[in-house]
C-alpha cells in the first residue's frame, strides 16, 4: 500500500464519521422517544427547526455553546408541541409526526429565505468563535499519525454525540428513571398502576429526544458550512434515515453508534467510490462501476430487510417497545 | 373504577377537570372547528409575513385567488391548479381506503414514483408508433399495476409476518426515490428514458401520443385526467357505501377480531384493499407524467405526504376529501403564485401554513372526541 492510497483510505474512514454523526443524534433522540412509547415521525422537521434556530442564534452570539443550547431548546419545543398533541390531546402520532416534518421544513425555508433575501443570513466564516470551535482538535492526541486522524481529530459534536449515546444507554439500562420510562413504553397502564406519572415521563422523554435531534440539525448545518440553499434543506432525508436506524440498532443507543457507522459507510462510499477505486485498482476497482444511487438506497434496503427478517423470525426484538405508537388514555384501562 | 377508588379513599376530592370520551360532534360544530383552525393559521401567517416585511393582505389576496387577479393569462393559473389538484385528489382518496383499515400506508410517495416511472417507460417504448389511446391506456394500466404490486410488498409482509407497515412503506419510498434518480442521472444506451441529444442526463419529453388529452374551452385546456379523477372518487364512494367489499373493509377497520369472528378472510381483504389503494396512487402518477409530458425526479411534489394529511383532515370521508384537497391545493398552488411576487417568501410557506392548520385541527379534534368537564363545585365524595 503506497502513501497516497493510505491517505485516501484514512480520509475515507475519517469522512464516514464526519458524515454519519448527525444520524446518531437523530437516532438516539428517536430511541429515547420510542422507548417511552411514542413514535415521532417528525425527526426531519425537528432537526430542521433545531438546526436553523441553533445556527442563527449561535452565529449572532458568536458561540457554539449557545448554538447547541438554542438547537436543543427549539428541538425541545417541537417535542413539546408533539407531546401536547399526542399525550394530552390524544392526537394520532403518525399524523402529528408527519405534520411536524412538513411544518419544520416550512419554518426552515421561511426563516432561511427571509434572511437570505435581505442579505441577513449569517455567514459561518465571519464568526471566528464558531469556526474555531468547529475546527478545534484534541491537542497532542490528534498529532499521532493515522490513529490521531481516525480517532482524535473530529470536532466536538462528534464526541458529544458518542457521549450522549453512551449516557443514554446507561440511563435506560441502569437507572430507576430509565426503567420506569421503559416500562411506559412496554405497558403504560401497568406502569401507571404502579404509580409512575406516565404523562410527565412521556413529556420529558419526548422533549429530551427532540432536543437531541435538534443538535443533530445544527451539526448538519455547520458541516455544510452554514450555507442556505433555496431548494434543499440541510437535513435532506437524514431524519428519515435516523428512524430507519432505530430499527437497525434494535432500540439500543450503544448499538446505534455502530449502526450509524455502518449506514455512514454506505453513504460515504458514494462520495469516495471513485477515489477508492483509483487507490486500490485491483481490489476495489469495481466500486466505480456501481451507481451512487445504490449506495444511497442501501441504508433503506438494509433496514427493510432487517424489518422483514425480524418479523419472519416471529421473535420480536425484545428491545422493541410494545406500546410504541399507541396513545395512552387512562380511562381505557 | 372511579367509584371503587372513591370508596377506598373517602377523602379524595373529585378532580377539577375531568375528560370523558364522546361519540362525535355535530357537523355544524365540526365545520366551525375547522374554520377556526384555518383562521388561526392565517393569523399566525399574517404576523410571520409582516415580520418579513411582506404585506400579508396582498400576499393572501394573491394566494387565495391563485394568482388569477391581474394576470394576463388567467387560464394558465387554472391549468396549473388542476395539475396539482388532480393527483392530490386521487392519492388522498386512495390513501383513505388503506387508512380505513388502520393500515398506515405512508408509502404514497414511492407508489406514485413507481407508477410514474413505469408509465414513462411504456411511453418511451411504444409512444412513437402506437395510436394515442392505446399508449395512454397501457401507460395508465402499467403504472397503476406496478404501483399496486409495489404497495403489496408491505401489505403481504404485514399479513404474513406482521411486519410494521408504517416503517416498511417509509423505506420503500426512499428506495423508489433513488430508483427514479438512478434512471434520471445515468447516461447509458439502455436508458431510453433520457434525452439522447443532451450530453447531460435529462429526462426526455414524451412523444405526443403519450400526452394526456385536453378539452379546449376557449384558450383554457381542461385536462381529461381531472374528469377521470372525479369519476374515480365517485366510484370509490359507491364502493365504500354500497358494495360487500366496502362493507368488509369497514368491519376490518373497526376490529380485526370481529371480522375474523364473522368469518371474513381479513388477510385477503387487507391485501386486496392495499392493492387498490396503491393501484390508484400509481394511476395518479401515470396521469401526472402524461400531463406534464415528462418524468422528473421531483415528480411527486410531496403528494404522498400531503395526501396523508388531506385524508386525515377529511376524517377519511370521501366527499370531504374532495373539498379538503381542493382547499389544500389552493393553499399550495396559491403560495407558489404569491411567492413568485414576493422575493423574501418562498413556496414552502405553504408547508408552514399547512402545518399550523393541521396542528390546530389535531388540537381541536380533541374537543370532538372528548368532553371536558370542569367541576367547580369540588366536593369531597363520601359515597
């Protein structure tokens, strides 16, 4: 393996992580939501609103931290609307989620177009603090050859996502609150009869999940250099992939890290297929002949296969929350 | 349940607010609720528009009149409106069939694409040589049947293995989307869908034999597919009200176990109905490309998603779907017309308004299904 080929290969591994981490935010957020018994199909819209709000507020205060907090806040607000409609007002979760997606994209383009047409859209490169924190690397460790690049040269969002995923895993598995929340996802009536405040738990976890999705939206925006395109949204379908990933990861936020990388692998392959074919002509030469659309479709094809395989085995994934998608009306018990 | 609880804890107060289910609301009240929801959305929209420095009344005037006023070619607006309305009507009616059985077909996008793609393929093969009526019939049938089978993937899996249909149809949407993008962006000898003269891959314009015929009324051309859409809607209305299959469908929707107990073959009913649903969506896709005279990767215009919203807003009532899809089309088409005039607002403003309207309707829906009892005289109950 010559140096150039090695360089391309390392860049490929690096890009997998950079491109796929927003998915992890969406997926972890959705797992938390589904585990507490709600199917929120509004990931795409929530990420769009969180992203655009976080970006604009972050830029105007010139701080990534404020940006992240704003993205979480606006994400959580979307979650609040969703939980008010589905938990308190018993609205259908599918329809509410789809509406959230439509609404979120509407808000994204409304704000984006309004600011862009009057020249007020913030430009990322003009905000030194944002750029600096975006490009900051872990000192010393990132200088180690190869490993430094693959493991320690990412922006803070990447590490934050992994930490959130692990904390969420520990929270759901080992804490009392996590146990109660999972109980609601399995059987809200039983949890209720044991004295768990079902409504409060649902609100908290839907909002928490949506807040995490919001950070993912901000990441997507920053990763695209904060540029607003009139026709395509930053999120561009990632919210839907995140919903697919939940199933692929088997409702486990720790597996979601791995699942994200698998999905990201295919997603990145469509960008790097010609480079890789060029670097390793003997082994990977065939890559350049595969249409990039297949790589784009693969995450969805794989998820579909996982869905079908799981249902054929008749053995439901024990992690799948049984009451997910069904509203809980106390007097129906 | 409440009584026993009150007995055991004799000092528990009756709650201040109590929520009980009710059977439904009178139609007049329901309409009032919807009008209120639309007004609320319009008012919020007003504030948002004003904050962007756009005169909201001018915007709304343009939107609600779909750009007809002050236009040198007003008939073009009607034609554009019909082009948007026809697929939305068919797709919403079709989706309502599946939703009646609580089969969550959110795969309208994918089924529409498959219908359009197959219709486009057929037109590319026979469009030049065969007579027009034959081309049109084969395109429509081919697209519709292909979409029907595409939709059946989810329903057969659901019936055989219990696979979640919401997630399955969602995945199939994206697979179809990348399929049409593949055909639209891959230049090759076998790809007869593309324009041969262009070096860049673009879909070619259909042969004239594959164009949806129009009836000329002055300078306005009435698209035949609109009439067919109304015929389909009427047929579905009759199908649901008067036929045995329509009856079976509503029983399965109410309760699968009741249907099983009554000896109905529920699996077969689900597969049959979802096939019809997807068949009609594919038909709408075929009609659309035949009207637009070409394929496009954004062929659906989000009609699969909007259709879900329309069907739901209409409570799956076929006649209400006609009204709702006409109104939503005014909103969507009117917005693109108005947005063309105001640079700071784009056509996605329709999404925002649609979102607020639906949120308010979903919220108000609560009042139609539940009764809120506020108990001001909260007495301690000793029974």
